[in-house]
C-alpha cells in the first residue's frame, strides 16, 4: 500500500487540517522522548489478534515498559494488561478523551497536563471522533495514532499499512526508545 | 380536519410554587377541566421555561464534542473552516456548531414522532370519531398520559384532546428548528438546553402516538402477560403468498389484516413485518409475524420471500423499490413521508391498481388510504405470488466461488463496511470453497450493503454473505412478547419503594435500533445479565427483537424465561419506538404515584426527583437514527443517563460527569438546605461504551443515586463490584466515591473494600434528602 493521507474507512474525511504521515517511525520515538508528559491510550482491539499471534497489546506493554509512560486501558482492556502483569489505568475512551481535552486536567497522577497522547486499538470510527475532539478542543496536546490505519484527526498517523510493515514500524519506534529487546518474542 | 384553539387562562393561581398571575396560554380550544390538581409552574413550557434546570444538568454533565468534520456548510457564506478556535463567517465556533447539529438531529427525530402521532390521531379520529375515549389500561391505570400531564398540565381524555397536545409539540419543534438558522443561537449551552427541550417534546409526541393507537386499536393494555409473537427469518410459511410490511406507522398494516379477516383469507396469506410496524401489527393481531429488526430488510427482500412489500414511514431503506424490482416484488408506499417516486393511486379504483401491479405495468404505487392499501395489497399478492415463484437474487454457492476467484483483494469492501468486516479475507477463503468466513460476517453485519456499492467488480457482497449464512438464518424461529404498552399504576406502587430505596438495583431500559458493533446477541446477553440479577429490564423497538433472537439449551428465549411484569427480574417489552414514552412514564409515575410529588406541569421537580432517586439507565446499543437521538435527549432532561454503543460516538457529543471534580457532586439536603457531597451518582448523562463488557459494568454503576439507602447502595455496589471484577479483572478504582458510610459496604466484600477505602483516605459522608432545586428545601437557613 502506498503511503497516502487516505482514511482507512473511505467516508471518514477530515480536513482542512489532517494528520501528518509518519513516514519515518523513528521520529515517533524521538517525539516520545522529547515529550515532557506522554500518555498511551489502548483500546480493546489491542487484545485481539491482528494476524497469527500478533497482538497490539504486546507492543503497548513494551512501549509502556520502555518509556515508563502511563498507559490507559479503555473498555475492559485492563483485564488483558492485568494478565500481562502490567499496571495500566482503567478508564473509558470517552472519559480519557474528555479529560485530555481539558487543559486544566492535571493528569492521572496530578503531575500536570499531558503534551503527547498516543492511541492504539480503539474501533477506527471511535478513535476518529475522539481524535477530532482533541484536535479541536485541547490546547497543548499533540496526538499520534499508532494503529495500522491512517486516522486523519490525529496530529500524526501511520498511513494504511500491512501487518508486516506496521510491525516493523513499531519495532523501529521501540528501538529508538532504547528498548532492551532480548526478551522480546514476536 | 379543523381544530379549535386551546385557551387556558388563569387570573391568579396559588400553588406550592408561589403565585402565578395573569397566566394565559393559547394553543387551541378551551380544555374541559376535570383534573382537580392545581396547575404546576410550567404548563406547555416554552423553549426557555426549563432552561435553568437544563443548565444545572449541563454544569455537571459537560458536553464533550466529537466533531465529525471540521467545516460547516449550512449556508452560502461557507464552507467555513471551524478548526480549533476558528470561527465561521457568521461568528459561530466549533462547539456551537456541534451542538447545533445535535439539535438538528433531535428536531428531526422529534418531528418524525410528532408527525407520526399527528397522522395516527387524524386517521383514528376519521375512523373512530373525535370523542373516542383514551384507555390504555382500564382500571389498572389512572395516569393515562404521565408525560403529557407532566409537560402540558392537561389530562387528555379523548382522542380530540391529543390534537391540542400535538399543536403544542409542532409549534415547539418549529421554534427549535428556527434557532438553528444562521445568526440565531450562538451559545453551545443554549443549543444543548434546546436539545433537551426537543427531547421532552419528542417524548410527548411519542406518548400521544402510542396512547392513541393502544386506546383505539385494541393493543394490549398494560398487560404483563401480553401474548408471544413469532419472530425470525424462518418463521413464515412462505409457501403462501407473503406480504412484508416495513416501517413504523401501523394503519396500512391494520388495513391488510382487517381485509384478510373480513374476506376470510386469514391463514391463506402470510403477513410479516420488519421494524416497529412489525411490533405494532403483532400488538394488533396474532396472525402477523415478525421477521426482525431494520437490518433484516435487504436479506429478506433479496431472498425473494416477500411477494409484495408495503412500506409506511421511518427507517425504510431508500432503495427498497430498486431492490424489490430486482426480485419482481411490487411495492405499495403508504405514507406521504415516503412516496418513493410512485404514482398516487389513492383515488384510482382498486381493481385497476391491482391489475397494473399484477401485470407489472407499474413497479409500485402510492396509496394514502389504509383500507385501500389492505384491499390492493391482499388481492395483488394472491395473484402475484404464483407468478413470482419466490424469485430471488441470492446467488448459488458456485456463483460466489466463481466471483471470489475474481476478487482482487483491493479492500474497498472492507473500507466501506461500518464494522470493518474482513470481507476480502472471506472472499479469499470462498475462492477455495470455504464459505464459513463469509457466513461468520453475517453475525455482525448490519445489512447496509455499503460493501456492494464499494466493490469495483460490482459483486453483490451482502447477498454472498446472506447465502453463506443462510443455514443459520433459516433456523431463526423465536418468540417475542408483544409490546404491552404502559406500566400499571399498581406495578408502580409495588416497585416504587424498592427502586427509590435502591433495593431493586435499577431499571435498565434497552432500546433503540440495530446498528450493533458485534451483532444483536450482545443485547440479549446484556439483558439477561441484568434480569438474572433482579434488575427490571425494559425494552422496545429493534432492541426488543434482538433480545428475542437467542435461545438457551432448552430452546427458550428470554421472553419465555422471564416475566413480562414490571418487577425485579422482569423483561418488559413496552412495544415500538413510540412506546418508549411509557418508560419515561414509569419513572414519572414513581415520583407521582409512589412519592406523591405533584405531577401537573411540574417538570422540574419531577425530573429532580427522578435524577436523584430513580436508578434508571437507558442503553441504546445499536442507536443510529435521529429519532434515537431525540429519545435519548428526552431522558437527559429527566436526568436519566443514557449509554450508547460505540457507533453512538458519532452522535458528535457526550455529556460527561467528572468524578475527579468533587465540587460537581454536591446536592442540597432538602431537610436543611445544607450542601452535601454525594459522589458521582449518576456519573454521566450520555456516553458511548466501546464494548459490551464496558456497557454492562457502566450500567450497573449508573444505577446509583444520591437517595439510595445504605441497604440499597450496598446491593448496587455488590453488582457493580462483582461485574467489574468479572469483566475487568479487578476491583473498581472508584469504589470509595460511592461508599458514603460503613453500612454501604457490601458485607461479602467488606475486607477488600475497606482496604481500598483506607488507601484512598476515604471519609464518611451523610445521606441527604437530595435535590438540586433550592425551592424544594423545606427549612431554609439564615
Ligand atoms: S452557518 Fe456560519 S459557520 Fe456555517 S457555513 Fe454559514 S457562516 Fe459558515
Ligand atoms: S452489508 Fe454487512 S458486510 Fe457489507 S458493509 Fe454492511 S455491515 Fe459490512
Ligand atoms: S471490493 Fe470486491 S474486489 Fe475488492 S476486495 Fe472486496 S470483494 Fe474483492
């Protein structure tokens, strides 16, 4: 698939302001490192199998571990994180969305507002509208969609990717984040 | 039909709310006054009469806007880019634009129900007379129209009284709609208040429609043991000529059933229905059967089972005529709202119309007379059926395999599918002769056929999916309890106290359409979860059908397993979309009958009562329509939270409470006037859940109310914690916000809950007599 600013669900058109394409995944790594208070939001699709034995949640856990950034698990996804032994915070997609849109929200730990929110694993259309809410109503927040599909209301998004390319991108990001990879099994 | 004007004139009215002077209201004729309760403060409320109440709710439940697009194109100044803090040429910003769109949706929804009510009332008056009495439950129901009485302050007794109520509703919708014009309302919160108003008026319109048809057409009258109807794709004896009715407005279907009865043809012709017309025709007569919810339209039509289709109004596919022509099925349109481009044959002699349809000289006709529809439909179907031979366009397996081999895996079908179904992969499997993946898609297919439209090879993919899944489809044979209508006053007396004290843990109203993310079985699962836990489950519309479509090991559906009584552990089908008014009516009657709060034009107080005391929550898991938006907004104004499924996030805004802001969760203690913290109960007024697991846990949580007694709160917490533990794998992290004192803690969970309370630095709170209205404080301080 060619790298285009083309929504995965054809009719979900956004603009004039549309997500910039992540063409070099290492840039995401750099953005995360540069962010003062990043946060990762993970939806329930993360726990489903993308293709044989690839689960997004494994990447979510690795990103969480590599960066120590807080991870919010939406819907019932926290259950999966508990199984993985990873301490995610449980909050609904709408709750975390509306809090991120509130510039006065001091974050999960009270330490101040977030400046970068990464999203993965929400239903495409739900992520689409939540990212839109954040695009329009948050003040100092940038958003990144780490899903396999172009989601145009984010600040940055992957283009539509094959599973293989998507995996490679996430590996590159993790490498940039300095993950110790010896225990990784994907 | 001419209507006279209502004129209510009160020079001076002393009531509990103070003195009303020179109150005058003019909406039609003078109402004969038999209701002795004094008039409350807000009869026939204007657009802003309840604005203060709305703002109280909106302060706590703030809008979170989810713009679907970044521009506005509603006038020729536009398109205007409203991104972030930009404003349009008219000065409007994004928040106001989103709330304006929500208001437009709710006005569309309200107008639809009100126009439906208007048509029904006019039709029934024409047939049965203006003085036909309203009777929706005989001796079991004194409060025949709780919503109308609450909102309008009148007690309708005859069909003609409903005309006046509709006058009011129509006028309000016109006013609301006018405020969406460019250069009118500029504040998003005022738009939101108007959204609530649209919802309230919608509720009145729905009530009018349903009490009119229940009274005159002899539907079950608040009967907990309303009969069971047959439901399912495979339910009809399709060896007989088959008429399929689709829509929401029942007179044309009644015309069909009456004609069959009159001519002794019952049993010779099958009458099956889709969507709410199916609900209402089975409330009318047991010969009718239900195919399923709206998403069953295409699969049934393309399967060629219907020899004639009669459409009335609402939620009917716009391509019905095109699809029907493909299977050589004539169509009769029977509503001015949906003429389908067909010739108006209302005045044509039926014999000529029948002959034209039978000879296929016209693909369909428009007939705006229900008796004539009955005659033409029946006489036509009898002659058309043998000619059609159940002609279908669902392809044979070989054709599917052949096509699948040509599939380029371009993904266009999947990218058009609202539920992102892996159609290309399924086609790949089909090319190898394995149709199971296609069959699996049918389980969660909403029948939209967007995949068909998208495929560059013009494959009729929805038909492929239907064929692949047909074995299961044909086995669809279920039972649904037909819509019972209202809840009896005596039922309210019995459950009022346990609900208000919290001992019946909640009323879960599962309503709305079938735009489900994962198929309708989830609805049945959610319903059973709560029925088993002895909540009261109320249902209507397509959701009521979906929850019938699952059987247990013994072959029983939920309706065969659970009582239809409005009581703990009941699964109560009130009926079609317009029957949703009875759900609001039940909450209102709890405040009035059980708690003896004044009903007449006393909206604010009753809503305050319901919001603080009645643990009712709506779930519209497959909500898609503007009507569903209006229905939800009627509940918001009553302070009743509504949860929608993930597709509901596309309604463009949520109304979310913030449990992390303690200042939002204070009420007044009506005994003392003290401000008391009561925790986030209920936490949200409108939110979308991503998964059924989330919805189940959320519903249990949203049943908590400030007024719960400790015994009641402990019961509610038991369900919340138990469900959270099972579905989320842990104790809820916010449990400390819902425990007010030690006796609130569920005994069986005491140790672990106490541990959380200690960690969170929890402090005991008092339980007030909660209200948000200062005027209800009995002893004012200072
Ligand atoms: S209504 Fe206002 S925002 Fe919309 S197009 Fe017209 S000027 Fe622009
Ligand atoms: S008809 Fe079914 S499979 Fe096709 S796009 Fe619609 S929901 Fe998806
Ligand atoms: S759109 Fe048609 S050709 Fe493309 S993947 Fe789907 S079925 Fe195949």
